[in-house]
C-alpha cells in the first residue's frame, strides 16, 4: 500500500492502531502474510497480529486462509481496504453526536450539587443530594448548588460543530 494521503483517514487509523499501525499499513503490499509483514516492517509478529486483528474488527483488513499441503498449517494472507474507513468514521461521529446530545439533555434537565470540601468528592443530581440531606455521601461535607451553564454552553457548541460535520458527510 502506498502512503496514506487523506489526513482524516490517517487520523482515524492513528486513533485505532497508533503511529506504528500507520507504518505497518503503509508497508503492506497488496496481499501479505503476517510473518512476511513482520519481516518487512521490522515489528514483532505479535504487534503485527494485534494491528491486523484491530483492523479486521473495524472491517478494514481482510484475510483469506490457505492450508499448506505438506504441514497442514493454515497460512493467513492479509490485505487492507480503506474503503470502510469513511463509513466507520461516519458511524462513530453519529454515535458521539447521540451521546453528546443525551449528555446535553441531562445537563439541561437536572440541577446539580457538588461537595464543598477542598477536594470535591463528587457531583450529584438534586434528587440524590436531597435523599442524602445535602450532605456528601463520601466525606460528610455540605453539598452546594452548582451552576452548570458553562458545561451546557460547551456541550451546545460541540453538538453544533458535530451537526455541521455530519451534514457534510
């Protein structure tokens, strides 16, 4: 495989297999065994297999197996197909969008209380805080109302950004 030119594809692959994974992918010819790839790239066989299996789970690497006639052993021939990277990326962006939207709704719908000690022990919803008489369940300090306006604004901004990105896909 040649050098990966698309920066979005490269960033996505780096996220799932790291910089070493990028080097391994770019070192792959059309089809190769894990042993040959380890020799060609200079990485250990276990690392090569780990990268290939991660890519396989994401439907980016595919293999065919062939039984050796003399030994009866199976040999796996691997190849990388980057066509599914865009689909995976879209799916992950939609998943992230859904999670951020749920978190934004949760922040908007709740009032929060935090521990007043020097080292805050936690953040609690109004219902939980009232059930505990506005006392921290960890250290016993008083719980104080928290203004979550800044959190809501940051989540709204991130949700808007993701909406714009998803619309362009």
